């Protein structure tokens, strides 16, 4: 059963595709059937730059435990940064 719950957000970063590095401007996160990964359902993240067309996309399919561990690791690394390092 699919939830159809999708989060779309603006991002600032870079991704590496077939033609090399390109700027990322959007991300979509959703739980669905994977295209390539083995589990029946995965957390899918599409990092994109819609202005550059469909090839400007980096797709990730993670099993639920890997997705949770990644999310926890990201938060822990950001929380451990020295004061002032992450200010824009």
C-alpha cells in the first residue's frame, strides 16, 4: 500500500549526474515502490534542478532502516558543528 505522502522542498546544493556536477534547486521525498532497490517500499529522494530538464536529477532509494540512520546521522553531524560554522 502506498501512502502518496510527498514532501517537496527548495534546496541549495550540487549533485553529480551523467554529465558532471550541476546545481540542485529542489528535492522530493516520498515513500513508494522502488524502481531499482530490492525492498517492497523505500524512502525515495529525488534531488533535482527542474530548469535543466529531466537529466538534472539524482535519485536515491533507501530501505527504511537506512533512511532512519541517514536522517539521524545528518542531524547529529549538524548538531556537532562548531558554533558559527553553519551560519550563512
